[in-house]
């Protein structure tokens, strides 16, 4: 599941909306919506995200949060480390090999450490 898919499912369940009803209202198939929720589809289009925001009547910060989740929700990531340091290549390969074995707390900690390092 991707961060966007997880949030989409939460929104739908919080409002008691069936997947097939939401799919029909948004003009997509239930299979597409299910695939998005389960992380089996790539990032949705900007237009689709705007439809979701309108459908749930999401405003301001919540709409921005949903839009930002799209950028962290591509389930098929490719990392090109050519031209970067050997440490960068090692990190990319280690993550590719071992990410499925890491628990949620470790994943959160790694993400937070990387985001903090970007800010400094």
C-alpha cells in the first residue's frame, strides 16, 4: 500500500463510501480504485487527485497533504546513483534489497532522518 492509497482508503471508510460508488462518481473503474488503494498502480494524475479532493470536499491543509502524498506514493521506484558517491549507491542497493524486512518504526526513523538531513 502507498501513502496516498492508505489515505484514500481512510477517507472512503471514514465517510462510509463503498469503493464502487466512489469509483462511479470519479469516473474510474472500481478495479482502478482498488489498485490505487493497494499500491498496485503508479501515482494518480493531478486531475484525479483534484476529483478526490472535490468528492470529499477537502479543503486547505488537508487538500495540500493529500496532494503531497502523491509525490511519495510511486510503488515502483528507480534510483539512479550514477555520478553519486559509493555510499549513495550502497544505500540505494541496501534499501532495494532489504526494505521489505524493515519494521514500521525503522522505516519511519529512516525517513525522518533523511528528511531532517535535507533541511540542514
